[in-house]
């Protein structure tokens, strides 16, 4: 699979990675053997990038990945984790002492001395403007607790603030055919600064797979049930902030844009990785079959200009009014 360099580092990752939120929590139950099968399928398909966080299952996702990679020393996988969401979201918690404690916990969970990439996990907006926060992150690099750091953001404004920081290696942001605003300023600014872009929520929480109807019901412990209005965390993390009924209808239209031999989900992933400036996209997978299908999107030919124009037209007509001004 094609490998791309994470900006401002010498680290190379597969253009399609694996998001592992679902292996920890908030997507319904996933048994350990099922999680390992997903990780194994991704590696066998050429994935060299796992994204996790200390809050996913309160460390379960990190521990599963750590155990898997200890059993697979031949798997050359870069693991990005995130920190900061296990405490009250108050900028005063973003201190060097807490960063040391949080990264020590993640290092233990993953079974490594140095974390490959640590991202601030959608912190309060003022954190991005704090010199002390980024000085503390630089200290973690100097202490070899982490090899590099980045940020995971909710808004384009936060992304632009982070990109201006000289030590930021990557920005993780929601980008998919239902969230186009990052194309306007964030991706060009990141490319100009040499900052990597990690695209998350690439399928709009599954909407872009085209598998759901307005009658689809999700488990009670799935964020697609309990966070539709942002009750638990930022609303944009669930269905990209799009009303479910609107998203289902738009996804039907998007499915019609899939080229012959490709699924709608693969089409969405192909759309993302051909956007200039994207380093990697991190779809989740709950089965080996999903992991393999996601990885196969990397081998698809680029989408033609007519498809790109149709995606833009669909967004402008059906989605823009709900999300563009918010994130």
C-alpha cells in the first residue's frame, strides 16, 4: 500500500490506516478475539498505521493493540494515540505533570518506551493558544517519552491555530464527502507548513457506507444512539454532525456515484486520499472483512473530475447548511 510521510517527521504510514475507537467502546461490544482478527486483517492488507486513544474503553483499545503487536513483532505498525479526554475539559489540566502521567499510562498500555505519535484529544479551544502546553509537549519529545506530537481538532479554526505551531507534526480532523470545509483553508495551510493531515470519521459514522435506512436502530451503548445531539461529546463526531434522516437520504445519492466494482465506503475513502495534503485516513472496522475492504480502497484508481464535482454539488445542496458554519 502507498506510504506517505507524516508532516515534520520521518515517519511513514499507509495511506489507509485503522481507527480503533470501536475496539475500545462506544460502538457496541467487540470481543477481544474479534478485535485481534480486525488488527490482523488490517496488517495483512498492508496497513501500517493504527490510531487509538487512552480514553477508548479507558485504555482497552491501547492494551489490545499493545498485546497484538507484541505477538506480531513482524508487523511494522506506527501507533498514534491521544490524551486529554479522561479528565474534565478544563485548560488548567493541560500541564507537563499531567502529560507525563498520561503518556506513562499509554506507554504501559502499549508496552513501549517511546510513543510514536501523541495527539491532544480535541482539547478546549484555549489550549491551542497556550505556549506552555506546546513547551510541555516539546519536553516530552526531549525526554523521549514521545517521538512526535500532533492535535486532534473539532474545528477548522482550531486546526489553523495548531498548524502555526512549529512542533506540531500532524492535525487530525473530520474530513469526508459530508464535511468539506477543511478543503478550503486547512489542507492548503497544512501542506504549506509541512504538517500531516489525518482524516477521521471518513464514513460519517457509517452513513457513507450506504447500508442504513431511516429505520435503522443502533445499540444503546453505540454513540450513534446516544450522541446524535451532542449529549456526550461534540455532535460533529456522530454522523459528522448531519441529521440522521438527511444523512441517510444523501448517502443514497452518494452511493450512486460509486464506480463499477467499488462500494460506497471505498469510494468515500478514495475521495479522501486523493485530496491534496492528506497523509492518511483512519476508518474503523468491526470485522476482518471490513478492514480488508477499507484497505482495498487504496488500490482504486483516482475518481474522475465528474465524480468530484458531483460530490461537491451533493454537499452544497443537502449537507452544507447543517455543518459548514459549525466546524
